[in-house]
C-alpha cells in the first residue's frame, strides 16, 4: 500500500464515520437523561431530505445543515410529546418515529431522486492541505470537525458543568431529581431536542458529505448502528470515536470491494454490504462479554417518569 | 378552565378497545387536513386509502391476501411484546422463512406430491424460528439487546436474498434477471376460491389468530408470557424462568414470521425475487400494537393495515399519491394510538377554577 | 416571638381520600416537634405541602408570622426549610459531592462547596468522604448526605421524615445528638415518626394525626407510650393472642451452610447461613436494610437456586436444587418484601395473582390450561377470610391499598396451608389494624404446626411475634437466641456488625 492510498483510506473512513458519530453523540445525551429514543434512523432520514431539498433550492450548504437540524428537532418533539408529556412507551414510540421518518422523507423526497447537488467542500483552503499528511488533518469538511468538536463538547458538558450534572441526575433517578425540585420533563425535552438536532445533522451528512443525491432510505440503518454505538461506548463520549471509526473502516472496505479493489472483491459484494450490520452484532457481543458493561447504563433508561403526585 | 390528568383506580377496558378505533378515525381526519395543507388532495387521499378498498368488491381478495401475512406475523409479535421481548426483526425472519421454503421448492423442482407444501411450511417455520434464535441466544446468554440484534439481522437477511437470487439460485432461463425460476405446481399454494387470488394463507391466518387467542387467554404458556412481560420479578417468584420465556417468545414470533414468508413465496410470488422483502415484518409491528397485543385485535388491525396498503395502491394510480404516503398514514395511526394509551390509565378531569387558582 | 411555622386549617383532598382535614398547629423556634401518626394518617402529605412539593386545597401556612405561598421546594429552601426524606433522593452513580451540589440552589464552585461540606461535617460529627460514590455507602451514611445537604442551607426548620426506620439503635442515638445540637442553636425540627419511645426521648411537643385529622397536640414527656398510641390508633389496642407455654415440635426447616453468589453491584449475598426452625415456631431475623435479607429470602423461596441439595431441607427432604415451584409443592411458601411487582402484579386481577403462586398446590392447572373458576373461588375465600377490602376477585392488585394488598398476599400463602412460610417485612407500610390481623394470622399458622421465618427491620414487631431471634449483618447470620432472653442493646450491636460482648463494649460510641 502506498502512503497516498493509506491517506485516501483514512479520509474516506473519517467521512463515512461522521454521520454515525454525530447521531450517536446526540443519542448519548438523550440516554444520559434517561430516555431511549429508537427513532434516530427516522430523524436522520427527515434531516437528510430537509438538507437535500434546501441545498437543491438554495445551493447553500450551511443553510441546509441548519434546516436539517431544525427538521430533526421537530421530529424529535413528536417523540418527546408522546413519551414525556403522555408517558407513552418509549420503545414503541421510537419504532413509530422511525416508520414515520421513513414514510415522510420518501413522501417529501418524491421527485427529487436523480437530481444532483454538490457536496460540501473542505473547510480549509486547499493550499493548507496540499501535502498528504496535512490532508489527513485539514482536508475535511466542516461537518467532520463539527462531529469531533461535539464529542469534546458533550464530554465537557456532562462532566464539568452543573447543567450536565443535573442531566445525569435526571437519568439516574428521576424521582429524586423531581423531589429536589428539578424539572425532569423539561430536562428530558431539552435532551430529546438536542438528540433530534444531532440526528438531523447526521442525516444531512448523507447528501452533503457522502452521495450528492437523494434516495429513499439512504441512511440504510446507520441510525440504528448509532444507537448500538452508544451501548458499545458504555455511555462515554470518547469511546464513541473508536466505535464510529471502526464502522467507518468496515464501510470503506465495502466501497473499495465494490470498486473492484483486488483481494477484497473475492468476497461477494452482498456480504460486504451486510458486514456493517454483522459487525454491529459482533461488537455488541464483545462488549457484553466484558463484565458490568451494562451497569454503566443510566438507571432510568427507557422508563417512563411517573411521579406519584 | 384547565384540564388535569387523574389516575384511574383500574385501567379502563372501554378505553383499551376504544382508543385503537379512535386512532384510525383521527388518522383519517388529521391525515386529510395535513395532506391538504401540504398540497395534496387530502380528502381524496383518505377516501381512496381507507374507503375504496372496502366499497370496491373487486378489491376484497387483495385485502385478504395482504392481511394474511400481516395477521400471522402480528400475532407472533403480539405474543413476544406481551412478554416484553422486543423482536423487531420479524422482517428478517419472514425473509429467512421465505428463503428456507424456496430452498425446499428448488430442491424438489419437477417433483410432485402433496408432501411438498407441508415440507416447505415446516422449512419456513424452522427458518424463521432459527433466525430468531440468534437474538434469543445472545439475549439470554450475554444480555445483548434483542432490538438491535434482530434488526441488524434483518438488514443482513436482505443481502442474503440479493446474493442467492444473483448467484446460486438464479433462474438459468431467466435472461439474466436476478430471480429464481417459478416453482413447480406442487410447490405453489393453490387458491381456495376459484377465479380469485385468495390462497390457503387467508384461512391459515384466521386459524393462527384464533389458536393464539385461546392459548394466550387460557393456558399457562399465555400466563407465563404475560407475567414475565408485566413483572419479571414476580414471574421469577411464581416459578417462571425469564430466559425460557425469551426463548419461547422469540421462537414463536420468528416461527410465525417464517410461516408468513413461506405463504408469500409459495402464494403471491411463486418464486424468490429481490423484491421479496416487502416490509410486512415492520408493518406487523403496527398491527400488533393497533390490535392491543391481543390476537383477535390483530385480525382487525391486520385488515385495517391491509386496507391502507390496497388503498395506497389505488391512490397511486387514481390521484397520483406516492406509495410512501401509506407509510405516513400508518405511522400516524400508531402515534395516535400511543398518545391515546394514557386514557387507559388516566382520566381527563376539568379542574374547577377555584382549585386552579390555588394550584 | 412569632412561631417559626404556623399551619391554619390545612386541607388536602385526593381522589377518594381526604388526606388532610383542617389541620392546624405551630412550631416554635428551636423546638423539636413530633408529627405522629400511623401510615396513611396524612403526615407525609402535610410535610410535602410545607416543603412545596404539593399545594394545599385550603388553609394557610405562615412563616415567622408572615403568610407565605410555598410554590415549590426551591421556594421552601429559600425560606429556610430543609427536608430529609424517608426514601432518600440520592443518585447512586454520583459522588457525595455531586449529590450535595445537586441539592444546592446557588452555584457554588466545587472547591468552596467541598470546604463548606467538611466544615458542616466536622461541626456535627457527620463524617463522610465527599468523593465516594453513593452506591458504595451504607444506609446510615446515605442519610448523613441528606442531612449535610439540608444543613448547608442553614435551615431554620428541618423536616425529618421517618429518619430512623433504616438505622441501628446506636446510629439513632448519634442522629439524636445531632438534632439536639441543632435545636440548641435555634433550628426548629419537625420530626415525623410512629415510634413512640423515640418521640418521648427526643421531642418537646407532639402533634398526633389520625385519618387526616388532628387528634391532639401534647407534651410527649407527660404522656405514656400507651396513651399516645391510643390517640394515634383510635380504638383500644389489640394484643396478639397466643397460647402460653406452647411446646415446639420436631425441627422442620433446616438451613445449613446456605450461601449465594454476588449478582449485581449493590446487593449483598448471604454467606454460610445456618439455622433450624421447629414446627410451631416463629423464627425472627432482624437486621438493617441491605444486609442480605433479599438474597436470603430468594435463596429460601427458590428464586435463587444453589448447588447444594441439603442447604435447605424440610423434614429432612432436600429442596436445595429445586426452584420456587418445586419448593411450593413440598410445602415451602414465601412472601417477599416488595408487594407490587414481586409478590403481586399490579396490572393483574387478584384472581390472576392467585394463579401466580397457588396454581400447583391447589390444582388450578389441567393439561396446561388454567382453571380460572378455581382461581376465582380461592381468591374469593382469601378476600373473605382475611377481610381484604376489594370489589372482588376481578379487582386489579394495583387498585388495592398497601395494607389490603399485603393482607391478600399473606392470605394467598397462608390458606395454602404451607408447612414452612418465609415472610419478609410482613407489615411494612401497613396500618395498625391490618398489621394486627397479619400478626394474628402468623401466630395461628404456627399454632397449627407450621414453621415460620419472619425477616423484618422492625425490632418491636420481631420481639412481639417471634420465639427465636437472630440478626443478619453483611450476609452473616448470628446465632439464634430465645426472644425472652435478649436485650435491645444486644440486638442493636449485632445489627451494627459487632459480635461478642467484649468487642462490643469497645465499639460503643461515647
């Protein structure tokens, strides 16, 4: 392998990982607040179509990202209203949200397939990234840097700020947080909305970063992989990085195999396509073999909040 | 004036059964409004999706054929969800059931005999159950979340279909199309009403639901599913093993999904094609909830869902509405149902102005 | 000087219950004021309104002579009201420091907060490491966090809700010292309890509630325990009727070298526990919560199965390898501490709850099908014999009050005529009438020749009920003693983990 190829692979891996990383970072905050939103896939699809249509009509990438975030928030608030205000079952509502997002994005995206848009270019001027080594550091679009910055920001928020402490407290023991006088529902709404914004932006990565077009179900289960990644990371932000880049690597290998890249193409392309999902299962198995991995889960995860008064 | 929720002493049975019906009606009303607002013919969409399939007698056979797999899978899922086992990979188990039945059909190609269809049925059930056994094993042995594993396996199973019909099972006379050959006569499901497309799967679906209803309401098996789902700690105290229950729930729901896969591939499809995964397994999740996790309710919900499918196709040709609109309507129905759930346990009470001033 | 706190005509209504009916009383500065009443008398509702968690439907709260509207706990803390809850509002996965920070309304830098915490701890002798995770602390230590958290706000009124139910007698004495020191500095204390001897030892004034109404405000030092108890309960007290000079039968339940594995982070397994219960005997197991009681009950009932068949035997028959169903068939029934979700399923009808444990012993199952008629008949008998207040066998378990549900559960097991019955916390959170009925039923079952094990944290209950008594501490069981020959101090030391008298004398805090 030449250095150029290695660098090209690294750049592709980082790109492929970014949407998963962004969505997982959002979901991590949601789960830390004690809420399990399984609608990430649906919110990502809504974000993807919002970003695509905005980009197609205005050509403005950053406006597309902003509207994708807004669309993600709006979708997440359906979930929030049902589970937080009406105490509906979180698992069922999350599934419903994914079914809704799939249908809604397909409906909204009718007539937009096969229309081309342009990808979001690198953040830094090309001169900085001429040397291959510099390209590894400075050759990415703003979304990639955003994903890394958010991992750090979320770590800092949860670990170092009072608001983060309150959010963790709500996820650990909602009744106690309520009895001390914190608004459990308010904190959870905020977390769900943040998760929605992040999922929307993660969805925007698909037309903006990976394939410059709209296709139904183009997120192809990446939202579910993001949910799995949070478990894999034991609810610790920095561990999300390792998990996301592992998936990026698997997906990059698939791309190279499809492109007819030497030894990889011996294996049928369908197996490559199935690999990210099989790796997800393998990773979940590995993490569960390590003892007390699940004991890190927020104690109230997925449970409805029912104060007695 | 203000409203307040007040917990009911006992869950309301009336609300339990009224809310699914209200959810369907609300979906029609709100759906018409929303679709009108975003520039479609909202009332036309609701009419075509919800009523045309019922008023047009020619569509009834379509309803039966579409409802059958939804009911069979939905019954299985309703049992699993009762036990709090979140099998959401029924689509994958449906696919694997279809593939296993296809394997039997292709291996017996050219043969005849009454035993071929039962053998395919057996293969389908085993195929679906075996695929569901993977999440069951991982859940009981290692505590791996079954939602994620069963779903990931669904994505993998679809790729398996693509591979098999592209390479080893490809029809040699198929002019390069990625599909198997048409099954021989003995491996195709006969129609039961001459001149229609109604096949054996329709009465089987009704029978499955009735048997499941009896088992769930009367037997220790049904009791076990319900106790483990409602209070796992109490279940252990009562002598029911949680792991055994997870296994049973996964195998039953997977086996029924596999049965539906066999009926589909031997009935409407008559061959394996890349388009075989038709999302029945996902729609059946809505069916199970809309049917209140009760096998008899699942029959009703399966028919409602089949109406939206058939109606969605009607609306596609008659008023040019995208088929994805059906999915939006189905999700709305589930949203309204989940929102209505709170009325089962709480009643809405008007707060008197005097008390409100203090509150 | 105005009263620190004055309540006038406080009324609070819940669906179907009048929780507080026109309650009025006042607390002076520096006074330790008891709020006394049975479970369900309306004490908790009343203090929740003082602390702003609930709002009264009618009546006034005055603070230092001014009528105030306490809209939420934050407003209460701003006034200078602190509260220590019966069920701690702590976060297990967080540190002591983080827990205390969460209870502070003002933003205080972590370092400054830590210094203040250490200061309060030293002043009142409440020692704790601020950086430890709560999950690793004992119940008594956890309560200290709550107290420190309340004291950091310099409260003028401290509300203590049943603070001693989880403490050893020695820990109770330490707590009283802290409270007296606080009161001497002018802080008022509202002390909620139903333990009469504590109130006599600690409080200046007692306000007694019954059925939501104020019965009396009195000086506990002028009253006898009996007179206060009668005010609290109303009608004359019923004593347990037991035949004097009973003779015990042969050893029935023999537990030998029973151990369990540690399963989760926070539970305490039992380690090498042995004891014998004779036919007709009631064997009590005392101990502070969280010392292995749950594991012991599960290991006896069969929810936890060990690998030694002789660890649990009835009349010599080994049950050690059987599950709950197998042990029930051989006559061992059990009632766990948690009623809702463990001993009963709230969403199920009482009839379906009977199927849970009685299906095999009473033949409710034929060929895998449930005979719902038999379940209904049996449930009706339980409801009638144990005076369970329920509409019928079709009522859901969740619709019953705690006391009625407990009567149903006890009845469901006792009417199966078990030869061995193991119960945990049989009267926890149950009103006095129901508690008396349950105690009588246990005594009667023993008189009929069954062996009974009662696991409880309520020493008074055990002393009144049992023939033999042992103490569980960190999963170890002390040797059993006849109840007639033990002192509360001795039991208290055992509960605190001190074994043997010499050692014990050194360990008593001065």
